[in-house]
C-alpha cells in the first residue's frame, strides 16, 4: 500500500455552542496495483495526549494520531486467541 496521505482536515464543532467536538482527518492511499483506501478518522480531545487540547496541537500531531488509530482499526487480530478468551 502506498503511503497514506491526509487529504482533508476538518475542525468539527457544535454550531449552537461553538464548542469543538473533534478533528476529522481523511487519510487516503492509492498504490499502482489499483487498490484504494479512503478513511475518515475522528480525533477527540482525550486522545491528544496529556496536557494537550484542541487549541495547542498541530495538524501534524492530529494526523499522526489518526494514522495510529487507523492502523489499530485495521490490524489483524489473532482470532484463535480472541475465540478462546470468549469461551
């Protein structure tokens, strides 16, 4: 898979209160083999790290968090271990 690029970065907020709700990052990749990945990941304030909030992080910080969240979402889990733990 080609390197995922952040092609959209949005600040989402409540229009009635003006309060930030989350950042939304769109990550996309399109390698030469024709496969394609396009995901929207939301990053909430509690995911920014200790001492961080919506107003004191950089876009690069948020994109890196989004990349890590996506990697965790798509990581192949050991289904045998999961099934054994559920029994």
